[in-house]
C-alpha cells in the first residue's frame, strides 16, 4: 500500500465532513470513506485544499488522517503542504506512521523562478525524509506557481521518492504529452500522472496518457467508469459518459463555490450528513441549489446514478 | 446605433484575422464581419483581449475599428483599454468618430481597493468624455481586479454614460442576481448585462437575468439561438442546445490556448482565411487539432451547424 | 499588562534564535528577551513574520510564547496569523493563557476587496473571542493586501477588541495622518499606531502621530531613544540620531535577506549565540558580512552603541 | 553614441515635464535636458516607468524622444516596453531613427518561468531587430517578474545586441556579484550594469562591480560625484556623500509617491516649471512638502547643492 510510479486509477479527493457547529463529523467521515470505497476508487487523498486542510489544526489533521487510513482499506495520500517545514515534517511523519501510502506537497505561492521551485522540493524532501513517497501538486490557477515540464522532470530525477504528479495545470493537455515524451526519449523515469481540475478535461487527459484522476467530483463512481472505459479503448462510450456529466462537472468547478456544490451533492447522495464548511466559506443560495437540482434531474435521464429521489 | 442600458442579445467578441506574415488580413476582416452578422448577432465587440488588441499599434487599431464599423451594419463596441489615458482617449475618440456604438474599459491589474477602482473609472470618463457610452469589463481571472456588486453600482450611479457590464467574473451567477436585486430595490438604475467566459455558464446566466452574451465562442449562431430560446422561456430546449456545445465550449475556454482553438474553428467554418495569431501566441499541436475535429464530429451529430465537411 | 488603545513606545519584533541544527535555542531565547528588556522596550512582539513563525509547528510556537512571556516582564504580543481559524484560535487561546497582552493578525494574501478584508477580521474575532485584544497587521508589501484608512476604521469601529495598528504600509505617512484625522473628526475611536518597515520612516512617522514603533531593527535601544526624543519634541536630535543609523536600517530592510542581517547584528551584539535561520533561509555572503561590519564601524563613530569590539 | 557593454557612468532616468493642464511642457523638456547634462551625466534614459511613458500616446512618445535626443548631446536610451510587439517595434524604430543610443525593454508582469522570460526577449529582439542595442530592465518589485542571474546570462549570450542590465532587483547586491562572477569564469561576455532603485544601495553597488547608476534621484550631480569617487577608490568620501543624501533618497524611494517627491525637488532646483504629473497620479500633501523642505534644509548643511534658497 505504498504509492509508486505505477499507481493508477481514481484517487478521490476526500471532502472533510463537519457538524453544523464546525466540529469534525466523525460518523460522516466514516460514511464518506465507505462511500468512496464503494464507488470503486483506487485510493483516497485527504487534507488537500478541497479537504479544507488549512482550516484544521495539526491535532485534528492527524486524527482525521489516522481515522480515514484505518478504515479505508485502500491507499491514502495525505496532503502535508504547510507554511513551514516543521509542520510539514510533523504531518508527514504522523501520516506515514498511521499507514499512509504517501504524501502530497504543493509549492507555496511565493515561488517564482525554476530554481526556487526545485530548491523548495529539495528542502521539503530533507524535511520529510527521502523514504516517504510524495506527490507534486501542480495547480497554478490557485497556487500561482508555474512549473514547466522541465522543472517537474528535474524534481523527479533528483528524488527517487517523487512518484506521482497531481496534474492540475490549466491548460494541461500538452503538459501530459510533454512529460510522456520525456519518458519515451529516456530523459525522465516513469511517473504516475493523476489529473485534477474536477475532471473538466478528463476525457482527453486519459487519451494523452494520464494514469487516472485525482479529483473530488461528487460522482467518483463515474470517474472510475470513465477511467476504465478509456483504459479499455472504448472512446465513444467514454466521451458519452463524460459529456452527460459535463454540465454538472462544469458547475462544480467554479472557483470559490465549487466545494459548496460538491458537498451539497455528496449530501444529496447520502454520503455525508451535513454540507457544512468551516469558515471562511461561500454558501449556496436557494437559486444555486435549484440549479444543481435541475442539473441532477437532467443528468438522471442519462445516468441512473444521478437519480436521487 | 448607440449603446444604452436596454441593449441585449449577442455581441460577438471578434477575432482579429492576420496573414501568415503577421499583417492584418483585411479580406478576412470583412469576411469575418459578414460571418458574425450572418449568425444573427446584435452587435460586435472589437479590440478586446481575445481580439489581440494589445498586439496592434494605435494606427492599426483605429484602421481596423473603422473598417469593421463601416461594414458591419450592427452596433460595434470598441475596446479602448490602454496603459494610459492619453492612448485611451485617442482610441475612444477615433472609434466614436468612426461610428462606434460605445467603448469598453477594463481596469488595469494593479488596482486593489474599492476606492482605487471607482477612482480609475472616474479618471477614464474624464479622459474619454462623459458623452461616450461605455462598458465595464469585469474579468478578474485575467485582470486580477475584483469588483464587488457594490463597486459596480457605485460606478453605474456616478456615470450616466456607464450603460453596460461585460460580466466575466468567475463564479458569477450570484453577481448577476445581486445586480438585478439592486435594480429591483431601486438602488441602481437599469444596466445591460452581457456575459462572457466563452459562454461556459450562459445556460444559467440567462436564467439569472443576463440580457445576452458578449463572448467569442466560434458558434455565435448557437449563442444567438440560445439567447432567443432562453428569452422565450424554452428552458429544456435551451439547455439541450447548450449541453450539446458544452464539450467544445469547455475546450475553447482553456486559458492560454483558447484563442488558438477559436481561430481554428473559425477557419474550419470558412470565416477567416488563416488561423494565425501575432506573437506571443500559443499554437495548437497536431493532437490538439485532432481533438477539436473529434469534438466537432461529435457535435455535428446533434447540431448540423458543426458539420463542416 | 493587557494591550489597549493607549499603548505606546517600542515593541521589539523578536527574532527567534535557533541552534545550528535547527532546534530552538532556549538559552538564546532568554538572553535575547533580556537584551530587549535591557534596551528599554515597552513590550515585545513574537511569532511574527520576522520571528520565523510559519517555520515553527504549533507546539513549538506555544512553548516559545510561554517562555518569553514568563521571562519578559513587559507586555508581549503574540502573532497568531494562520492559514485557518482553528489554528489561529488554538494559538490565541494558548498565548492568552500564558499571559500575553494581546495577539496580532495579518490578513491572508488572497483577500482583495474591502468587504473581504472586513469580513475576514469579523471571522477572526469570532474565532479568537471578542475579549482578546488584537492588532491589525497592515503590511501590503509582503502580504499583497491593501487596506484603505476607511477599511481600518471599519474594523476598529466594529470590534472594541481592536486596539492597535501595526502600521507597515508603504508609503504610509499619509495613512497615519488620515487615521489621526478620523480620530480628530470623531469618526474613529482612539487607536494605538506602532510603525514597522524596520524603522525606515520612523523619523517622520513619529511626527505624523505614531505612538511608537513595532519593528525588529537590531538596535532597539536606538528606537527607544528616538521615540523618546520625538515625544519630547527634540526634532533635530531625533533626526540626527535617525540619520546616523539610516545606512544600517536601510541595509537591514532588504526583502529576503533582512532577517539574516538582523540576526548577524544581534549575534555581534551578543544577544544571541547563533545567527541560524530555519530553512528556507537566505544566508549572508562573506562580502555582505564585510559590508555590515563596515556600516557598524561607521555607525560606531556617531553612536557608541555600535562599537562592538 | 551607440550603447555597448563598456558604457558606464550615470544615466539619469528623465522625468517628463507637463503643463498644469496635462500637455507636455516642451520648454521644461529642454530645460530639464540641459539640467541633466549640466549635472555631468553620461547619458539619459527617457520613457521609463518614472518618465510616465505609459501615459503618453505613441505620437507624443516619439516626439518627446526626438526632442530630447536632438538636444542632449549625450547618449539617450529610450524605453520601448509596450503591451505588444507592434507598438514596441514602432517605438524602437522611431527612436533609433532619431538617433537613440539604444532601447530598454521590461518584461510584462505575466511572465513566470525562466523559459517564458527568455522566450519573451527572443520575440522582442525579433520585433525590434537584432541590430538595435538593448537594455534588460530587471525590476521585480514593480513588474513582479523575477530573473535569476542564469536567466540574464542566457539572454545576454543569445543576443549580441543585449549590452546592458538596468539592475533594479531588491535585494540586488549578490546579483551584481553573481553576474560579475559569470564574466570572470568566462561563462558570460561583458555586460554593462547600471543600477536603479533610486540609488538606495548605490554605495555598495559600486563596490560590487556596477558600472554606474541609471536612476532618477533629483540630485544626479551627486550620483555623478559618487560614481566618480567610487571609481577612484575614495571609499570613505563616497560613503560620506551617500550618507548625507540617504534621508532624501529614502524619502524619494517611496512606491507610489516617489515621482511626486522627485518632481517637487526638480521644480525646487529650477529644472522644470511645474511638478504636474498626468493622471493617475499621487500628489503631495502640505505636510509632505514640509517634510521634503526639512530634508533639503538638513542636507544643505552637508552638501551645498541642496541649498535652494
């Protein structure tokens, strides 16, 4: 259950369920974990941006991590991005001690030059230890750090513990092609590439060479089916399935309120008891809820998983 | 043919056609103008970001503006955003002298506070003259300037010449609702709201109260039909049409390469002779072209406008 | 020993001393605390940006805070800025339980509009409790959040626990005048204003109405004297003293390496045992050290405190 | 009178004088040009950020450039930074036709990666022509583009027409040392380095290997003397002179109002008829003017050039 460069499939970016008062909703943590596993995911990723990780304190983060890992029975990646290396080290060691499959590290928004990014990952590896498998989170839209394919290659080649890219550049299709080109020409060793962005480009990302998805779209079962169909070469079926979900995927992928949409749908699917987010949080208006219901109704005509009663 | 707060429909954000060597392709300018008008648009918007306006020098910009306005026979909005007010004034006066319906002004990326934004539009109006109808361009994703509904209201109420919002916030549905709420409660006078973002949320934007779209999606004829159906209350038909186009809309809406996709499709539709952009420009790989062709083929099964032969 | 709107004088932004291996150097923490108190400061501020707070984990932060507060015998402000409110609450309650005089809160870099800033402080006060005195940290150069005087007034008027501004806008002299103007006209209640920016404008900040300084310049004894002379109306003497130190103040105020300069001088003055910073850290070249020595030598001719032997 | 890698001395960043109504004040343009030349500068740089270049339209820019070049009798560098390459080419060719010594190009704020920066200068050289000597403007504080020494070297080695760096990184002393190190080790050909930042670090920049200054401090005669003394190895005299001016240099170096301070002092020195800036502009309060007068009075006791009567 350790992450390696051959890891593939769907890793659900897990939401963190809260009670209306703001405490972690442990019953829903368990229920949601079971829901994801029941959807057929290959693994889970917890304590990412969409898991509201920065809103937890360190003790909460470690307790949540331990709870999910013990229950899931599938590999769990733990986000350990932190403002400093002491906190990152504490989170990483705690998570690995609980049985995590690996950790995910996002670059801090202040990084600009290629050298700064490469140097940051060097310091991060020094902090967490060279034996902890890690995932590069490449998410310029939110983090404002732009990594070229060459920078990613440099990090991969410097650290044997770098086994996966969470690919979330935008646009990003050519980046997948460039990285797979590096592998073909022999200038980069194999790397697992799982894609994010809520699945908004997953149809073509699989065709470009992605190994699967790591994202939190509220129908992970659809993601699992899509990745399977794409892997089996069923192009038309994969696109048909994708296109049916795209109106909702697109709606969920709105910056700022995307997590509210996602939690609402997870709640409607019975996976969590409350759609609560911790502050600061953008809520949904009544009109937005009605829009989501309309999208679900339309989707339900093409995919029975969306018939929620 | 002057813009006012009652303006509605689709204003196509016009691409600027270039010859392979980089000069403006005047024949294609005419052909593209005719194409847009033939699509049934209510107007055109030229010299916007997607019209590669910053890549033209002032003489080119004025000549292009004059050519399009004389040919179009529909209202034309001219983008006059510029690093300084002298250039803005020159462009605005030249465009209005050619017969433009109004001008569009984006805030410079350095603005931060509410006061700075309001003050900027005050200076812009002083520069172009209080008699020139103008459009606020609200596009935080690219411009990094965030305008609250309250700031937009303040600008609208200060300047009677502010008659339209190019709405391109992201997410933006609640912003439309908030502005329409201001009008209902009587705290803001009527304002035309045309939405952008490549049409990615146009289905719901119309339902929230938008007056139409101002965007450059390469099927403006579809946008025209969608706005008409939404206006006629044909909700299901509008969403069916929208959903058929969404995979391509989404593909075209990729930051950085979106304009290349758009020009490719316009070229495939015969609206321009070359897909050339001026430098700096991101081109399309062979794989990307094949992806677009595949999207067009799939779309053609549901909308004959996409059967391109 | 609770912070209030009448607090004045010099609050030293305390460096955090580390051993060469990176652990907190507790002996130097004590020695440095005694050094600051011996310089005549009115209080200390710990766990700020220049105290390398983000590099400590929460347990280290609380232990350090407790140690300094118990030893200092002067009011101690504790920085509690954190990526989320759970961590902020934990730090704030821990610090106040140890006897802190108040806490300091910086806005997260993602905030843009006036409303977002005001709302953030509302949520922060909800998190830490309305009874905890707090300081607004206004530092646009590093945080990229721009607060107008009007926004600061709104926060002050909404929360009686907001008693102090750490003024670090740049330029900032007019901001002090504007805020004092608000007080004179009766639209804002009294507010303590202590200025930062390494003291680079302290000469005029005092004349504009600041109550003192909150900064980490390695000669806090000079800051104390300067504030006293300014308070006594000894304008020429204050400027003479300031001008003598300005070459070094300026050198220490370099973004990125400023803290290295400051720790070097503190080490040369015997206040800490090592100039170590935790990673990531910019070190000093041999040439830079020689430059600092030269500045100290020149300063020593005009201020005996800089004769270090 | 063409710029090359051996160019040294002081290039004054020229202010652009305006009449109270906002038109260019041609008489003051001439008077200011004569003033700079009378100060002993080696050259002038016009149409930079502090020359309010973005506020001029292209015709004004070319006319101003022509007027200054014809009058100056010293080499003139013309800023040609523009939102697009068409405008840049027009400015560059116009300026060179008027007899400019070279042009200066700043990177647009959107650039992030090393490759993007290098590629931008490649496109710029293609636009202006490989025979036009150019200066890289490296000014991260305002432009938010960070160039490593390695990126600068790559640009220098790719383009023989790249002959000068306007050095304005912050902090920047180590960057000068790194670039001179490249030259010593033979990995970079010689490059003229003139430093900016209002002269705030000029004392040590000269010692690190700068060839002079390119900045707009309102006492260019002092900069000339300082560069001469530093070149003659008169270290103490250079620092004494620098330290006398530092309080005013520091005051002038405030972001946002620095240009207002500079124009005020130029006006007080009789070099321009009005301190007018074009909008948008930050003005000086009465208190700020009094502060500058006080700084001039104090400076006048140590440097007779500041005795203004």
